[in-house]
C-alpha cells in the first residue's frame, strides 16, 4: 500500500455517516414499537398518553442514571427498590409528623446516599461481591420497611410534595422535567468530569487504575453513594405521585432499572456506558408497558417481555464483545 492509499484509508467519513454509525440501535427498535402500537391502538399517540408515559418512567429514569455509573464501574446494585421503599416511607413519616418538605426531601437524598455508601463499603472494605452485597441490602431493607410501617400506609401528604409527583408545567408533567434535569446533570458528570472518567476507567481495568494513582475504593464508595442519592430523590417523586407510602413501595423496581440500563448499551462487564442509551432503555420499557395496557395484555405478559429483553440485551453485548476480541490488532 502506497502513501496515497494510506492517506485515503485514514480520511474521516462525512459527518452524516459518522452520526448514523454512532446512533444507538435501540432507536430503531423504539421506532418500530411506536409504529406497531400506534397501528393497534389509536389512543397511543395522543399527547396526553405520551405525557403519561414520561410521568410513569420519571422515577425509573432517575434511579437508572445512578445505576449507569454503578454498572459502568463493573458493579451492580440490586437494592434500589428496597432503598426506594424504605426512604419513601421514612420521608412520608417525617412529613406526616410536620417536617417541612424541603428538609424532608434533603433528608431523603442524604439517607439514600448513606445506604449507597454502606453498599460501597461492604463491596470495597469487606470484599463482598456487589451482587451479594446489594442482594443482602435488598432483603434487609425490605424487612426493615415492614417493621417500620407494619401493614399501614401514610397518605394525604403536603401539596408541595404532591406537586413534585403530580404537577404539570403546561402539558408537561413536573416529574418528567425533574428526571430530565437529573439526566442532563448525569450526562455532564459522566462525560465531562473526573468522577465520570474514573468510573469508566475502573470498569475497564481496576488494577491499572490503582497503579495510576486513582483511589479505587473511595471512587467505588462515591459511585454507590451517588446511586443511593438518585434513589433518595426518586423516592420523593414516587411518594409525591402516589400521595402515599406503603411497605411495598419500590417492589421489583430493580428489574426495570437493570433491564433498561443494559438494554440501552451499558456493558454489564463494565468499562462502557451511555447516558443517552439509558434514557432510551427506560423509555422503551415505558412504551412497552403503556402499549400492553392499551391493547389489554395481561400484566404478566409485560414481565415476560421485559425479562426477554434483558436476556436478549446481554446476549447481544456478549456477541459484540466476542466480535471485538476477535479483531486483529
């Protein structure tokens, strides 16, 4: 190959081709879903229904932002649903006792961060596998929530908290706007800060990060604490939306969160993540659930579809990884 051929081979592609190549393939799947459900139900594309989808997925999206950081670092957090339930119930009890809403919201975020930090400490200092550490937290906190609440529920919460979960700015639900703001902050943190770069680096090669001077244990604790803070904020949205808190709050949320993050393209083996992909993953699951309701599908069919999507997404990731590993250097 002569120099002219080498130069030509290194010529960058035109920007439209680069943009097409960088598009998340989930966009195509989401577009197909929209067309299929719209043909099945004439109510699907109504503005009110589309805004309802954004409101339904808002809580999931906030939690999934933190989970994207955790999985990118080659970790996982199964405890998000139980943390959401416990924090939500504590928040409701505080507000029912007369604590001001801003204080209650701040306390919820800090309490969530504290539980996340405990997960991080167990993973880093006790060297417990993240799957087992967070599974233990899931079980323990669900039990504590039932001990705290018994079989009762707290209802009729302050109107300012209810506005966070049920309010509108024009036609747009307030939870959708708040979750979008969280996603934008997380996008900046993930791609434009040391926190995000170190998160991905640890997921790629933890040993090399330690040798290069990154304080790996501290970073992991911060990552899990950040996940917990996201869950704490999500707890304020779901309690406001329901205008109530009960011991079963957040049950099985971890399935939606992990499925959406992996479906969006964040690698379960760490070192690769995408904030935009997580948004797409959450919205895809929201569209599926909404569409299944509109066409009258059984609730359990939704679970079958989400579980199948999770397995398919992981299988696709493994296929892509094998293809990359086989490429000649």
